[in-house]
């Protein structure tokens, strides 16, 4: 059961919500259910009510359990009277528990049916909370996320009882098994705690019921699919540190969609459901935001009037950049936190202006800031905040590999190609979407929720392609590729990429706006023929990739576009 995805709510609370079935091919049903709405109770109280339920039991049983939980819960609250909201929440979840339990006992194939639930009521500027299971609620206040609920699983229960230390609980194979759920028993103990510390006593946490919301506060309700650990050990599908930057830049609906999209971009293997509630910042906060954006628009207008736009200062001779060792890249400026991760390894926090040993398949990820990386062929990559790129292949003049192949898992990157004849960089994305820069500056953005790869060819020549078509772009042109289509050519969005410098304006310098190519723009009708695979010998100590990527050798000269119907020649590998 759910309400439509929109920014709804009373004058004091705004609502946004979104969900996804998950990236696993084994999942064929959406076992999460959610509801959020500002409504009038039978007792005449105007409240904002929200609940997320995560079904248990598999396939139709889990789906039925979560939907029944939400239906019974919302009916109970609607029919309630009075303002003892903690008891109203408790009664609503107990009613839902009994309904799920009774139905499970009536049919053999539903015996394991159950659900988690996390629910909130906002009334008079205060919030009231209840939970059963491991779906969570967070308060994001002044940029800091606070987990308000305590997971009701075996691991956390043993820690609370003092029987296991946290590191011992983490190794226990039953750590995630639920010890409370809707429908497992005839009666359920509803947790009415509002936790500042998830492991504090439940009784002390209950004293925070009715905590006032401050202007600008956000409440997040989510199923565990949003925040659970990734199977490859590379952190969580969405880190709590990512909440505030997303919430502060988006209204609730877009924030909910962005959170779900971020989890999906990291191949979330479970259903993902998110509700975002916001108490608006008020007139003072809105006035500051209007003033700030007004100043930005005035500066952009002044630059446009002067006939200038922005490009990175890195359009200098590549000889000014030292070439790292073949199995290393260099980090440049890093604002915020950036990680390097390899499968099965603990993520490594990156330091600015240092050498980083890498392997094919390793990934670079930014959290709250941006990062600059220098590849062995002297090409430079700017990675925007909350972006992730996998290093599939690294070009190196000494090995004969002439094409960097980077997989953009999500987010945005700007690449400045080194001025080397025959070298190029390919940016791949899921669904066989690709972009290639052959000289010399390209911005690429990928949104997993839309499966759309956007390409701004800021200088030189670029390609954008999907599985069936390829389109050539000249300097100053923009287009995009989706699974089944390629967009029309438009003007490149230079102002968009001007922001990629983040907090460091020295990365950006005004340069004359390149003129978009206006003649003989190729249409996306020719079949893209990938280059033949050429495996270069790996540097010492680096295992070769099990599935080497092709080395593309298309070459675009400034005045002579390539014939994309011809298969490119092999690139020789160094003996």
C-alpha cells in the first residue's frame, strides 16, 4: 500500500517518498509497503503519518504481510481519538500484528509470513515514533544524521544484554536474524524508544517521545535495503554521511528519489523504500537561499556578458604533469572524503597529492567532496561528489595500452585527455552505454535510476553510444544515450561543469566559449563496432583481468571525422 510520489503535507511538514524492487535478478516481487500523508483523525487531530513495512516470508507472502501491516496500521490511526500518540502508534502496530498472525495461521504456505515496521506521527511540531524489526528512522539535524531506532535482531539483542561484544556479534552468522517482527507471535512488543544512541536502554529512549522538530529538520524512514552492508564489503548501499548533502540540495520528493537511485546505482540486492519528511527552514532560511542563488546568477550573467565561460585550468601542456608508475595513479586535490576500494578489501581513505597503487577493477568513490586523479597517460579526471568510477583499464605509454576504460557507476566526472596522439578515454555505464573522448575535454553524467548517460563535449571530439548506435559530437555539443535511443545534439552545458571544482575555485578559470559545430552533425544511425581485444602485460605484482577490456583505437583528427563503419585496427602490445 502506498501513496503517490509527490511533495505533499501540511503547511508545516513536506513529504516525499520513493521505492524500488532492487537490482537482484532473483527478486520478482516488491515486498516493501509504505504510506505517508497529512490527515485528520476521527478525534479531530491533524497529523502527518508515515510508515515503512518490509515483508518477510518471500514472494507473495512477504508482499501480503507488508501491505496488510500498512492497511491495518493506517486504519487504526485514522479512527483514533485523543493525543496520546505513542499509545496510538503502539495500538496500531499491535492491531497489524494480530491481523498478520491470524492470516498466517489460516494457510500453510503463509506460516512464515511477517513484516517489520517503522512509523512516525508528527503533530504540533513534535514527532512520535514506534518500530518493530530492523527498518529504521533517522533524524537529520544541522547536517548530522541520528539513528532514532534500534534494530531488533539477534546481534543487537546480544550486545544490549551484554552477552556479546560488537565485534563478536558482527561475526555471528545469526546476527541479522530478527527477534521481533509483525506477525511472528500473537502479541508483539512495540519499541517506543526515540534513541540518540541505538544501544541505550529502551526505557530511557521512550522519554524522548514528542521531541520538537526544528526548522530545516528531516526525518527519514527506510527499509534496510537502503542502508545494509554491500556484499562486496565496500561499505553500505547508502552511507548515512550522504544523507545531509542530498537532503540539503533537494526537496523531499527528489531527495527520496536520489537516495533510492544511489542505492540502485550500487546494485542494492533488496527492496529499497524511503520516506522523507521535512519541516521547512522558514522565511529566514528561504531568504538566505534566494540571496545566495541570486548572487550566483548575477556572477554568471556578468561572465556571460563578457563572452566568457568556464573550463578547467588543466588545458595546459601535458608535459607539465609527471607520469606515474604504470600500476599507480596520482591524487590531486581532494575536498571531503574519497575512497579507493578493491573487491574483498577494506576501503582506503585517499590523501591529496599522493601516489596510489591501483589494480584493474578497483574503484574510486567520493562522498561529501570532489576529487582529482591523474592517470598514467597524464589524463586528468575530476570526480564529483557522491560519484563512483571503476578502473577497468588504464592507458600507459610504456605498455602500449592507449585507451583508459572507466566505468561510471553513478554521478559525474570531467576528463581532460592528455595531448598524446592515438590515446583516448572511454567512459562506460550499465546497459552498454558509452562515451569516448578523443581530444580533449568531456563531461559525463550517469543516473542509474534513468539509465541515461549524458555527455558534454567541451573541447575537441567525442562519441556517445548505446548498444546499437553511435553519435559523434564536436566541441561545444551535448547529447545523451539511453538503452534504446540517443538524444538530439544541443549546446554543451559549460556552466554545469564549472561547479565541479567544488570548494576550490582555483580549479576553474574563465576561457572563451567554444563554438558548437553546426555543419554535418552525424545522426545516430551507424552501428558501433568495438575494437578487437588486446591484452597488455600487467605491471609487476598485478594480476591480469579475467576478462580484458577492448582497447579502442578510433582516432578523430580535428578536421577529419572517422568512418565509424570501418573496424579499427589492433593496438600492438609491448613485448
